[in-house]
C-alpha cells in the first residue's frame, strides 16, 4: 500500500497544481485540494492535510457559501485540527459548521 499511497499523493499534487494554474479558485480546484488533504491525512501528515482542506474550505466558502460541499470541507478541517490537538480552533469551527448545517437538517 505504501507505493500506492505515495503515487496517489504525487498525482493529487499534480492535479492541484494544474487546476490552480488553469482554473484558479474553481470548484474542481477545491475538490483536488480536498482529495489531496484526505490522502495526506491517510499518511498521517495532518499539518499538510489541514493546509489542503483549509484551501478547499476557503474556495468553497467563496464560491458556494452555505452549501453541503462547504460543510464537508469544514468537517475535514475540524478533524485535522483535532488530530493536531488544536481544540480551541476546532470548537470555534464546529460552531460555525453547526450553524451552516441547520438549513440542511
């Protein structure tokens, strides 16, 4: 699995790089960043995962506002913060996420 996950990281980085260059802040760029974050989390690079998930969240907030895809990015950032032990920021974002989820429940 090690080689597969490392290959996935390489391809996710390349996809993100291409989408940033060609599309800038676009939904597909956010998705690439989100997928990269998931892969980084899988290899226990939680700081890298946080950076990627935060980028996805920033793009989705700008493009979509209160939307289920934005909530998904929030949840990923919250999970990363938990793994890094940043409970203060985690609780703050959880409150924002809960507010955003109310219309969807």
